[in-house]
């Protein structure tokens, strides 16, 4: 039987013999290369059980190196990364790889990573049986409120359409997107995440679409954009509601034609990419207010998956909390850590405005501080029946100046719309024209302000 092959990229001279010897003793045939370019050449005609990459802090952009491997090589298998302190703050999800190992390499941890993410050739597992942590976390969402999300994501995964995932911050929208990718026919391709709110427009445009060498000052070499890196896979546009209007137009063009140009390029590139997007904003309202393109909204919202907040599925809190304990107690060397039953009851009553992410971070702090009774980690009292359980809790904070301005603006807008509707005898077409907004935007604002219901109540009282 042919030995399984491993591609080893840029491992430094000091540790290379030890790692190669370790892998060979375990039956792997190793192909060691010294650069990303050589790795791409090796991937042209060969496939590997997995690829081991050393991000050695020598000036190589970690994300750029991984994107090149994923974009140009389809035979790399799972990617394991070795990272020193300079880049180890990047996690596996951010790099879109299967595992990140610290320097100096612990061979036991390397073996554990291989056992976790590399499927043996004799295994013949289908999509339902793979995915590890992703599928485990999805399976923890068992409340009735999550049944709809489960059913929709499974159906959406089978058809290559755009999906818009909505819900509050921290509810698990990225997990839904990754699950859709995992269950889709594109699962062998890359899953590339872009946070549309994390950088200004100019940087985001180059991040999405790339640029040619010499396109602008500082463009010393060609940069492959995220859309190109996601070819034959999935691109996940997080916080899509914050996308700049100019980029909204360019994104619409990519969705319509599957084509774009790098910054500074004359040639047009074609990509085969599935687009998933997520937002915690009300995009319908953003459309009505002119902040988001209506045509782009309908292009993105072919299928909608709503992820309810954790407070509406409190039955999942103990299941999720115990899962996070199991996951992080081993990582932080706190074997045997368990949350006290009285504390679990408190957690179940807590509203968790930060949702699943807040719960996960809370459990992490409890484990790190070895605080199973929640005496050192602060937890605000839960809200019950609209009143705080603690009588000594502070009053709600005063609204910010920005919120005061927003409320005043809405009140003035409501008054202007009411006046115009009365002046036109509720002829909405004429009112929209006089207010210089679209008919659809006027209908949305009437509904949002409750003017139709107010009018109906006034009529019934006559």
C-alpha cells in the first residue's frame, strides 16, 4: 500500500529533522519545501494527507501564505500551522486552517492534532459523520426555537444559493455559515471569512478583490483577494450591513456575473464562489433609509436563517456551558473542573446580552480563575419580569447623545410624514413624491411608526 504523503512547508532548519523523523516513523512520506512558491508547485500534480506550515515570523504574512495555499492548491488536505509568539494570537478559525501549534513544537500535541483533523485512508465517513467540533456545537442547539434554523441550513446547503444569516451579535451566525459550507457540495473547497466592519473601505476593497503590483503606493507585489482565494468554495461576508455603498455596487456585480477585477488590473477574473452573509442589523430598514442597496439585499436574501438570541433558548445554556467546560478545562489544564449546580441555575436565568459568545467567555474566565462557584467572576443579576432581582442594582444608564439625536430625528420624521399624509388625504404615491423618497420606503416608515394602526384606531372610534 502506498504511504500517505505530507507536505511540510518552511519548517526552520533547527526543528526540521525532528519533525520529519517523527512523521516518517509514523508511516508518512514527507515532501519538504522551503517556500510558498515551491509548495504551490508541489500541489499541482500531487495530493497530500495534510500540509504542515511553519509561520516562522520572518516577514511572511500568515493570512497571505495560507490563502495562497488554499487558492492555488486543491490537494493540500487539512492545513496544520506552527506559529511562534508573533503570530500565535491568530487562531485556527481566523486563519481558516484546521489546527495551530505553538513553538517550540510539542510532538505529543502534533500527534494529537493529526489524530483530530486527519482522516485515515481506511475511514469512509460521509458528510454527516465529519466536521468534529463544528457538528458537535451545532448539535448542542436543541431548543424548539433552533429547529427552524437547523432545517433551513440543511436545505440551503443542498442548493448553491446565497444565504443571509441574521441575529444579534454572538448568537452563532458564523457557526451556521460554516455548517452550510460543511454540508454543501463545496465542502472540499475553502471557507473564507471577511469581516466587513473591521477595516475602512479602501483596505476592505483590496482585501476582497486583491490588487496588482504597482496599483498604488506600497503595492510592491500582487495580492490575491478573498474572492479569488474562495474559488470553488464559500466566502462568508460577516457584518454585511456595514459594507460601504461603493463596495455594495461592486459586490452586486460579482453576485450577478461572477466577475471582478483586481485593483489596478485591466483583465477581468471569473470566480466560482458561493456567498454567505451575516448581519445583526435590520437590513430592510437600512434599505428604506437608503443605507443599503435594495437590489443587493434581494440578491443576498435568497434564503434567510434567523438565529434567535440565547435568552429565548435558555434550555440550551446548561448544555452549552458543560460543553465549554469540557473543551476548555483540558486546554487550560483544569481537569475535573465542574460548574456548581446553584451557579448553573444562575446562568440559566441570566439574559446574556452577548449571547453564546458571552457564555463561552464567562466559562473560560471561570476555568482560568478556578471559580466553579462564581465568586471571583462578576455576573450581573438576571432580569425577571422586567425587574432586576437585586434591589441594589444601579438604575439603567442614560441614553447617549447619539441615541438622543436618533430619537429626535425619528420623531421629526414621523411628524413630517403624518403632516404630508394628511395633506394628500393619505394618497401614499403623492406623499412619497412630495417627501422625495421611494414609495416602498414610505410604506416601511408608515409601518415602523405605527401610523397605519393609529389611523385604523381613530376610524373605529368614530
